[in-house]
C-alpha cells in the first residue's frame, strides 16, 4: 500500500513537472510560459521530497517558486506594456531545435536504460536532512558556503550597477 | 507494481532538460531563453539529487544542489538587470534584434 | 644559516611592485601626488631587498651559492607543477641591476612625465614591468619563466604604446608585441619539446636529465636531415631570445619602441625587456649543444655588426642609441655562443648601467629642447647642459670600451673569448674580426652623436636659446648611473662568482668546445696572449673610430655629405636600415593580408555560392523527381530539398552573431559525436 502510494505520487509530480515544462517550452504566450514554470518547480520540489531531500524541496519552493519566478514575472511586466496580453514568444529554427532536442532525448533515454547503475541496496531510510546539511555547511563545506555568500554580494552590486540609470 | 527506481528520475530529468534545450534553441525572446535555462538547471539538479539518493552519500548531492540553486538565483538576478539595461537602450528584448555583430 | 631569509626576501622583492601596480590601477588617480610615491616606495623596497640578497651572495664567496625554495603549486591528475624561487649569484646581480635601474627610472620619471594626464597609470605600468622582470629572474622553472616572459611582453606593450592617442606609438607597440610573438612561438615549442621529453619544467631537473644523457636522440626535419633533439630544443628556445633581445632578423621592433616615453626606453633597453633574452640564454646555458651555440654565436655576431652600421646614418638621437643597444645585445649573445658565459653576462650587467645612463641623458636633452629628437636640430649644448654633457660623455666612453670604464672590461673579455674560440677553430675567426670592426663602428657613431649634439654651432638657434639644464630628479639618476658606468667593471667580484654552470662543463669538456674561453673567464679575463691581442685590437679600433668621427663631425675636414654622395647606394641602404622593414612589409605582411583577403573572398563567393548551388541543384532535382514520382515520394523529397535550401541559408547566415545558431551547430555536432560513438561501440 505504501509502495503504491509512493509510485502514484511520483507519477503525479513527474506529470506536473513535465506538463509545466512542455507548456513553457511550447506556449506562444510568454505569461503562460512563466506560470507554467511554477508548475514545473512545484513538481520538482515534490520529486525532491520523494528523494528524501526535504530541505532542498523547501528551498526549491522558496527560492524558485517564490524568488526566481517573481523576478521573471517582473521581467515580463517591466519590458512589455502590461496591457499587452498577447505577449508573443516567437520561435526561430523550430525544426533544428526540435530535431536536436529530440535526438538528444532519445540518446539520453537509451543510455539511461543501458548503463548498469550501481544502485544501493537497500536504500537508506528516509530521514530529515536539514540538520546534516547545516552541519556540513559549517564544517567541510565552509569555504564554498562563504564563497557563495560572497558571490551573492557581488551579484547584488552588479545588478544594481547594471540596472541603474546613468547619471551624467 | 515496479518500485520507482533511479531510471524513472533520470528519464524525467532528461525530459526536463530537453524541453529546456528546445526552449533555449528556439526562443527569440530573452525571457524565454532564461526560462529554458532554468528548466535545464532544474533537470541537472534533479539528476544530482537522484544520484546522491541512489548511489553514494545523500547529503553531498543535496549540498551541491543548493549551490546550483544559488547560482541559478544569481544568474536570474543578473539577467533581469541586464534585461532592463538592454530594454532601456534598444527598446526590445528580442535577441536577434540586439545582435550587433550582425553584418 | 645566514641564507635563511634569502627566499623570503626574494618573495618580498617580487611582490612589492605587484602590490604597487594594483594600488595604482585602482586608486592611483585619487592619491596625493597621483600616487607616484607608491610605485617609487615599492621599487625602493625591492631594491633594498635585492641589495640584501646581493650582500649574502657577495659574502658567500662561492660560485655555486644557491638558494632554492620550492612549493607545490597545483596538481592535475598525475601531472603536477611545482613553483619556486631560485636565487644564485646571477640572480642576485640581475636583481640589483633591474631594481637599481628601475628605481632610477622611477625617480627620473617623476620629472619627465610631470603633468601627463595618465601619470598614475604610467607608474602603475612601470611597477607591472618591474614585477614581470623580477619574476622572470627569480623563476626556478621554465614554465614560470614563460609566464613572466609574456608578462614582460604585455607590460612593454602598454608602455611603448603609452601615448596611444597618437598613431605612431600605438603602431610601434603593436609591432613590438607581434614581432615578439613570432619569437615566442619558437620559445613555446622549445618548452613543449622539453616537457614532452622530460616531463618536467624545473631547471634543476632538466639540467640533471640532460647531464644524464637523456634527449640525446635525433629527429628528422621534414626528411631533410637529422638534428639532435637537444639542439632543436635549444634553437627553439633561442628563437624566444631572438625576439625579446631584438636579434637579427627580429630586431625591427626595438628602434620603433623609441616612440614610448624616454624613461621607458631606458628601462626596456637597459634592464628589463631586452635583458630577458640574454638572461634566458645564460640561465638555460647547460641546455645548448655546440651546434646550437654556433648558430647563436653567428646570429649575435651578425646582429652586432649589422645594427652598428645602421646606427651610423640615423638622425634621431634615440634611434642611434636603439641601434647601439641591438648591436651590444649581439655582442652578449655572441659571447654566450662562443662559450664565454662570464663575459656575456658581465656585459649584460655593465651595459645595463651605461645604456640606462645614455638613454636618460638623451631624455634630458630632449626635455631641455622641449621634445626635439632630431640631432640635426641640436648642437653646442655643452655649455647649456653641463651635467648632461659630462654624464653622457662617461656613458659614451663606457659604451665604446675605453679603459678604465666598465664597458672596457666586459667588451674586452667578449672579444678575448671570440679570439680564443677563433684560434681553436680558425674557420670561425670571422666572429672576432667582425666583433672588433663593430667596436670601431660603435665608437664612430657614438662620438658622432656627442659631436652633433653637444659641440659645434647650434643649428636651431630658437631651440638653443630656450634650452636649459634639467631639474634635480633628472640629474640625480644621471650622476648615480655615471658612477656605476665607471666603476661597475672594476675588480674580479663578478668573474669570481659567476662562472659557467657545472652542468655545461659536460658539453664543453666532452667536445673541447670553447674550453679555453672558459679558462680565460676563470682567470678573470686577465690571462693569455689572446687577451692581450684582443685588447690591443679593440683599443686600436676605438682610436680609429674616434678618429673618423673627429674628422667628419668635429673638425669637419671632410664633409659627411661628400662621402654619402660618393657612395650613394651604400648610404641609401644604411639609411633605410638595409630595407628589412620593407622586406617584411612586402614579403610577410602584405602576403598575409592578401591571404586573409583571399580567404574572406573565398568564404564569401565560393563557399556561399557552393552552398547555394547545392541547394538550388537539389531543389531542381527534387522538382524533377517530384514530377516523376508525383504520388509516391513527393512530400518527402520536397521536404529534403527544403532542408537543403534552408541549410544553405543557415550556413550563409552563420556568421551573423546569432548566438542560438552557434548553439545549434555546437549541439548538433555534439549529438552527432555521441551518436557516432554509440553506434561504433
């Protein structure tokens, strides 16, 4: 029963993610694309939960769904007249893009099925990861952690510099 | 009922990636490009987390996934800033029209 | 025990100018006095450190005195790269020379560049230049050597083209950079040969491996003949020195580099840029096989003679000095080529002092005359600028090799080494003869410069009246350098400490190659009949050269114009620098440009035409097929034809900066690659 529940939730979340991705890849309306992306982000967050990554799922929801998506919507709204609903997302070279992505997808799937993955058996039990991640960030991964905060600082500065109006 | 294994996650990630790739290859609108890039990053992250769950240590993969999310956030912020700057200068965000290398 | 701090001090010496550079670039404009004191302070600190190291070296009294500090730089897989500093007697001397000249140039520049809008940037570049050269000297492996080598090239590019708002300096900088690249290709190939064969960059390991007889194999060059691998590597490395030390045929950049500010010329010509090539040959001396050394000797000899003759007809005061630098570098290279390790490097040291002096003097003259460089507008300046005159005269005497000035000792030792070599191998006696002739020519053109600038009647009265002696920051370096130009050749301190590395004795003993020259060097350049003969010959040459110069340009018994008219062809060739630049222009640069043009047209016409043609043909074929198989394969064929047509248009538009198309192509290739791989496996 539990296994069935697991499988069912996987399919639901995967369907969410893929449907969102498909819409945001193919829709002609930019606003639709952005909102479909929300679906994908939530689906992927669900998959994270199934992968025993609860903290990551929370981060995904907060940062992607809450942060990046808002930024994207801002981008759409700032660069188009808001009334202009028919914001078109034009395509170039659809054929080439489709052929290349299609072939790549086929290749990937073939390889995924062909490679004998050395999967752990049995899988580690589900356990909360937040504490472990926190400890790691203040231990072994202290330097990358601090470095990433430095990068974020630079990003803030860079974004402010880029977007400000030139005062001459 | 077959339990959900590594393959399933990898296939989902591969599909996400290819959708993202298609987006990046075909969109002329730069926000569309960013959407594609975000999709691809998500696919990569899903892969990393899935691998770390099924092979190797789970915490490590999640930590790097968090790093990638930080990267994606920074990139989106910079992208938006650039977008605004470009829009102010060119009054468009169509990547083809701002290709100044042309001709 | 007393060497314990040498490595740390060496790091400090290296890092100080770099810090100064960073400060200057980011904050220089906002600092008081535009930050010139930052660079000056850094270089003075480096000078102090260098003097400390030199004292350690002097008090050690040991030709093999060495401090070697290694650190683990990085590892990639199994390959790893060690960094480190290597300080020995040669390094110590070079450190003092570089930081000494650089310090004086800094002081000088505070006056010379005063009021320039890019003042702080100028000092930043000076610091960068000093840093690069110090790194080059301190490197303990050939990889670091190469990195700093290129850094020297870049910083010289910045400085030569410092006034890049004018066309000539920008062109000169470009020329210097590109000419150096030509030599650097060879240098890089040489490094790759060594790395491929020995798997190490470190000097010590390379010399060890060479001594053990590795790399003794032969390689065939295009089936034309066999060359020793080590000879080939040595010649490739020497190509770098040809570029950087302005040897024939890559000397063309150095005279043009005169477009930079005069203090920079002094720095380039004396201590930093051109010294790098000679230093490199000296540092890697154990690598060079007898055949390689022979080539080196002849290149140096040709350069020494050839550049000297060009200097005779030059009218720009700085160009005369530039050609004299090329010629003197030829002497150094020739000395190293005949196995005269010590004389060659000693000349590098003494030359650094008096050439810096000469350049700074010419800068002082230029400053006094408000930026006039043409000697035909000068004359009679002796009274107006007494300090400049006397110091310049000292520099000239040193350059000509008049005893007891420093140049005499080193130049004499070089000629003695050549003569020893010529006695051992009579077929190569020409090296000595041309060397002596070059010494006479040097005297001739240097006194021509002195007479034209400081004696006689002023040719341009207006400029003469405004001429005045330069301020103290200009005069002070001149006096210090003059003292060094007189005294740096005295005593045996140099010969006692800098002797051919023991590894190279291997070659020398094995083949008897230049063995006696080393012998001369060991005795401090004071032994053997050859030395006496060489000394007499060179003094004779100096007297003859001076005599001609006196007759032509001082007493004017014979007019130089008459001679020029009598031998017009000869004069034209000299005036046009043997047409080397014209040769490059018409046989190297223009064909290259033409080839580029051709490729461009080919791309435009043939390839595009081809693609379009293919598309058209395919469409026509498809059309015919379509008519034939109207009901069967119509759609498919049309579709194919369309793909071709579209492909044609895609390929034609490929170079239009559409990033997504680039991406499509790159990904398509990657996918094809994976596809092919999976099909094969």
